């Protein structure tokens, strides 16, 4: 059984990595044996028949505890699968267990370590899913992204991370952070696996009123022999990267051009903003005093997104926070306290700024198969005290646009490097085809060693 290889890998790596919260070994083994029996009878449940899958521990699995990366006050055991889990099961997946998350998918880090170098962060908030896929403990995992929580850990851990358009995959059965920004995303080792998974999970869901009824495309169809893509390169963003990352991105652009891609330099949308993204990289207590929102106007997408996250998170966790405020880890506690006192005018101006940025960004994205940006400004930082800077991922989450992180090389210290491709809303087929073409040019095949 494929599952046995995964379990052996987990037994060898887990003590060092700490990716798992609950490894459902007995139930997964039983399911995998059923899948083998079905194959013997000539029956196949679907394209994920017998494939082990890991889930971030804010995604409900019937009968397994959902901890949300927090203490016992937040634990519960659901009786119903999240919609995404149910759809994976229906296609034959073997649910192997729950992997770590930062507390309530915010900034307080988990204890998971980066498989490439245990002294470095795997990123967050989807730390466990990224580390588990990178360490070959499991071929496929689901995480979530509200700001940068799929693509950033994927970049730090050297795997593919993909989040579709907001609403493309139902979030029913997922602990919310900010409902107008929350996305389910996929961790895999190839664009093809991400595309296949999207095809199974996409589509409207009566249990999630924010899910989209937009037609679901055949995402695999365009991957067989995709044409050289037309790419808009957001060169101004290189100013926020390290010299090593900037040089790497320039080399990637040249490699893509050499193979026939039409790479055109484009400017940032005016409403992108400037230095507001630094808010994400520090403790909110130092940046947003209790009782106040950001002192800046909401002309930049980073400020706007932060305001919306705080306000919606405060609403989503209002009852739990009222009863257990002191039990919340410090960064999420500070965010919720600040979110409770954000004025309605500030929240509405932030939403207006999001709409303005979305309008400008979509007008740019529809002209290309993908926009090319860094995924992160540098390889995974040393230390487990923080999860890294989501500056390059946050705008596209705020706009609800699909984005994918592709591993693209190794830094001098041996840590993975990554590029980000961004598409127009609900144009995932076009984006994934471009990503598959770029993946073949980049030909990244490195993996961490034990």
C-alpha cells in the first residue's frame, strides 16, 4: 500500500519536523485496505483512490478533534466532514490525519520545523501541511490562506502551493479567520496534482453562501502541451527582496524568455500601496495600539487587508474570545482586541480600498496568462518565533485572485527559492497551464534530506 510508505516516512521524520497534530493511523490503514480490496474487484472510487491526504487542523474531519492550533478551550470534535474533505473522500482519498496550524491561522507560530533546515521556520499559518508534503510524508495536503498562509509556507518548504479564486472551493467546515478573505488551498509536488485536486473540490456548495457558482473548467486539459505563456512581470516588487532573491528572479525571467515565454514588465496597480506590508511582519501590539486602527489612510491594499482581517476575525471569534480572552496566544489576542474597536467607517473604507485594488489588478491580470512576482522576499528565516513576511501574497488574497507558488531553485544556504504566478479571478485553467509550462522550464527536482 502507498499508505505504508507514507507511514514509514512519517515515523522517520516526524520526531524532527513535528508536522502532525493527529495521525489517524488505524482508520487510514483500514480505509487503504478497503481501497485495495475495491481495486481487486475492479472498482475505483475516483482519481484519488488510495491517495493519503493531510489536512490543516482548522478543517473539520468527522470524528477527529479540530484544535485550531489553540488550547483545550478551542477544541471540538465535529460530526460532519468539511465540504472539501467530503469531496476528497468521494473520490477515494485516504484521510491520514490533521497537521499543525498557527493558532486560529494567524501569526502565533506552531512548533513545526522546516524539513530543509530544522532551525528555520516552515512558514505559516499552514505550517504542518507544507512541511508534511515537503518531507514526503504525504503527497497531497489541504491548507488555508487568508493573507499568505498557503503560498508562503509552500515557498519556504520547496513545494507547490496553490490557492484558487475566493469562493472557488467551499470553506464550509473550516474555522474562519476572515470570511471575505479565507481560501482553501492545495499543497502538492506538482502543478498537475494541484490542478487535479481543484477539479474535485471546485464548485458551489449550499453549505457555504460565499462559494461561487462560476463554471468549473477541466483544469487538467490544458496541462498536456501548454503553449508558451504571456507573463506580466511586476519588477518593482524586487525592491523589497534580498539581492539573492532579486538576482534569482531575474535569472528565472531570462530562462522563461529563452524558452519562448512573452515576459513583459508591468507596473504595480496605483492602489497597491507602499510600506504598509511591514504591519504584517511585526507584533500587532507594537503597530496597532489597542482601540485604534492603522494611522495611515486606506490607499494601500496591505492596510486595507489588515483592517478587514482584524474586524472580521473579531466578529468570527466574538463569543469564544469573550469567554477565553486570556487563553488566546498573544498575537491573535491582540488582533481580536483591536478588531473589536475598529470603527465602521474604517472597515467600510478598507473594503472600498479592496474593491479599488481588485478592479485595477484584474484589469492588469486579464491581459496576461499570469503575473509574475516573488512569493517571498527571501528564503525561510532562521528561528521558529515568526512565520515570515506575507507581503507578496497578501494583495492577491485580498483581491480574491488565484495564485500559485512554484519552487524555482535553491539559495546559497540550501533553502528553497520560489516564484509566484497570479491570475485573473476564475481563470484558474489559464493560470495552471502557464504554471505547468513554467514548472517544466524550471525543472526543480530537489528535496530535503534526512
